[in-house]
């Protein structure tokens, strides 16, 4: 049994007041030294801000969805130095790039949770955290944060099998 991963799981669960539920800073897996955390419940920029600031590690951030009403200015107050890669999930990545383009980080876009996880696995290094924290609601059939969280976890589990 890997007690280090259990300690990380407890840390992620207690990092935020609403983190007692599934999809709220939920530890999913550690693959090649990279922690994958499902925070699909964070559908506002403020909650994603809180999630970023609760992690004491470098982050590969997966964010995005239906962002017409999302004010990303909240995220500009986060510790952006710890975000090493930024993966936008969805089609409207220009708005996000406008906010984060001036910061030194890898920026990529993807069209599905599975593609985002695969991209994150290439960008992430040991001791970093891949954080799925959308900051906005999903689109169409993925509007429900539970569905998005389940898709993220499924993609991580698939990656875990491939990396064994």
C-alpha cells in the first residue's frame, strides 16, 4: 500500500471547504509521479482560483467549457507561476489565451476530456499535479459537472492502464 498517495488524497480532500464530495479536489491517480486531481465541481473562476491556491506543487491545469459568462480575471490573482501548462477544454480558447497568453506556460487546447488528459500526461513531470478544474460549466451533454468529472476519471484510468 502506498501511504504517500493516501496522505496526498487526504490533503486534497481537506484543502477546500466543499472538498468532501466526489469531483471536489478528488485524488484520482498517481501515474509516473504525477498526481491527477478531479475538481470538476469548480464551475466558477473563483472556485478554480481557490483550488489552484490550495495546491503546493506545480500544476498542469485543464480548464474550460462554456465560458461566455466566465470572468477569468479572478484567476489572474492566483499564483500563476506554479501553472506550468494550461490545457483549454473546448472551442473558445481565444478568450482564455487573452488572459493567460502573457504568462510563461505551455498553452494547448483539446476537444475532449480524454484528449486533455493525454496532452497533460505529455506536459506533466514527476511531482506536478494535473488539475481538472473547469472554471465554467460544460457544453451540451457535458453540462453536468458530474458527467465531466466521470469522463476525466475514466480518461485518467485509461491512461493509467496504458502507462503500466
